[in-house]
C-alpha cells in the first residue's frame, strides 16, 4: 500500500470524523454557560440560555449527520487514484478537502434560520 495514499486518506477523513465527534458532543453536551470562547457562538445563539442550547442541538445534529455522509464521499475519490502518481493523489486529496469545507460551513446558515424561526429578536420562544 502506498504510504502517501494512506496519509491522504487519513487527512481527508479528519474533517468528517471531527464533524461526527464534535457534532455529537455539541448536540448532547453543549457548553453549560453562554461564553465567547467555546461552542456555537453567534449573536443570535448567545441571546438566552434557551437559544444557546437550541443552537447547539441543531448545529450539532447537522454536523453529525453531514459528517456521516462525508465519510464515503471523501473515501470514494481516493479509491480511484489508489496506486497512481503521488501528484495525482495529492491533487485529489486536496480537492476532497476543499469539497468538505462547504458542507462544514452550511449548517451555520441553517442554524441561524432555525433560531430566527423559533425565537424573536430578544431570544424569546415564538
């Protein structure tokens, strides 16, 4: 087995595995107190304790699910370049990483929309 191919596979699995692990953690055990250091921190999520917990559950669940979907989508392109030129493996690996960034960021928009649909501007439930 090509050492570089294995390295690229592991690097490309980092984002989905982190999304799965952190998603589960944020959904099940968000930071107890609203803070500016850790957790899902936006102006809307930090309004009240209820918005804080809601945002973490929503965002964490999305990250967990997206991470699960990203695993096969991240491995598949690398299967096609197994045993090929290291430059090609590196290019495909980099493309996979760039692809993973988009679904990593998208849950922010969904979470903000869900907060807006469920809470008023002061963080009170609708």
